[in-house]
């Protein structure tokens, strides 16, 4: 009888742990979805050159947009003092300014919303005892990274307020990559809490899946440099670039390393090479996974990752050939995040779910 009661208590605890995991997992999926929206709006903000329209960082008061014509005139006056207006937009009207203002305001508003979306449920789950101990430092780390990301966002904007007409491509890439790391970590934690239809993969597949995540992040970094320099607006042919497989003028800057970050031609060329390299790695990963674990869930996911990367390459080529219209450029940006999210979830799935806490664990 005692054993039956103990077994029932253990089963009840396991059921409770599973319910807690489901709740935390869906919360993190919602966070990831809002982060994706933040990526899309952030991409549109960059592509419409709207990021410098708000010239001050007001984390609290800044949530309130201009509410009167006088407020709008005040914001517009601040924008007219920076080099971007003086050198590029001197003829801009107030109505045109409102358009770019709303993109940047929306980007900042969603970013602030993510902070509350993480902090409030995190506090609730913690106080309610619904967080496994190993999750607590991970989730606190996510929250702190979000705060750091806000500071880096302003650091990025500040680079374009005094001497430049746009933000620094270095700071833009830093801002985007940290956002990608936060998004990746969110999905990895959520996927680790999900039930898995298959056990862990073999070591080779798991390691390769991890390197695929790294490769996607590197390619996104290279894409951020392209966006920061508007490097996609020139050399709009494919597969040749400037009429050649290996174009001239790739290393004309001194020091040579500066070409990789500041020469638009070199930056676009390296981004193209990165795309080819990523595609080759995806083919290799899919074939290797299918060979070592034929017809398995892990092999099918590797094949789907390959299909997503091929699609992303096609979208990128189309955007380039069309001279980067907003819609295609934004699709290329957004789909890169889809590829990253799938790669991250695939890697976590190759490791299997987090071990279920011991049934008699006491939460602290």
C-alpha cells in the first residue's frame, strides 16, 4: 500500500513538472515570436533609414510618442540638427519625418515590450515555484542580455548623430548579432523543455548541427555589414560580380583588413562567398545525417534546414537582382531569422530534452 501511495505521489509530481514545462515553454515561444517581430520592424527601420529619427534615449518617457503638433515640431527640430538631415534629407517635410519616426518608435516600443514580457512571467514562475533550478540562471541571463541589448542599441544610434549620416556598420552588426544570440538562446531553452519524438542523435550529427548554428550566425553578421554599408545597392548581377568571378578592387584599402568591413565591394563579395559556404555545409550536414541515421527525425530536420537555406539564397539573389527593393530586402532579413531559429531548434533536438528533475527535488 505504501509503495502504491509513493508511486502515485511520484506520478503526480511528474505530471506537475510536465505542466510547468509546458507553461514555461509556451511563454518562451511567445517571447521568440515577439522577438521575430522586433527583427522585422528593426530591419524595416534600417532599410528605410529611419533609425536616426529619434535622437534621444529615454527608456521610460520615450514610450510616449508626440501627441500634439508642437510635440512633432520639437522632435523634427531635433532631427534637423544631425548630419543625416543636413546632408541627405534637407528637403524632408514634417509628414515625411513622421513616417521614419514611427518606424523607429515602433522598434523601440516592441523592444521595451519584450522586457516586460520576459520580466513579469519570469517573476511569476519563479515565485510560484514552477521553474526548474537549472532554468533560473539561463532565464536571468536572457533578461540581462536584453537590458544590455537596449544599451547597445543606443550606442549604435549615437554613432550616427554627430559626424556620420548613418550608424556605424560595426555597431549595427554588434546590435544584430546580440539580438540573434538572445533569440537563439530563447528557442534553445524552449526546445529543451519540449517532449521529443526521438532520442538524442549520434555525436557527429549533434556537433555538425551546432556548427550549422555558428555558420548561420556568421552569415547574418556578414549580412549586417552589407546592410550597414548599403553594399547591396551596387553590383546587382549574379552569379558574376562586376562581370567577373573574382572582381577587381577587393583589397584597395589600407590596412588590408579594413576592406572586409569598410569596402562595400569586398563586403558584398564576402557575403556571397559566405552564402556558398553555408549552402555547402548544409548539403554536407544533410547527407551526413541521412547516412548515419537514415530516415530518422534528425536526418529529416537536416534536410529541411537545407531546403530553408536554399530558399533564403534564392530570396537573397532575387533581392540583389532587383536592386534591393524594400519588400524583398525585408523578406531576406526576416527569413534569415527563420533559418537561424530552425537551426537552433534542430541543434537542441539532436541533444534531446532536458532531463526531468528528480521527483523528490526540493525547489529553492
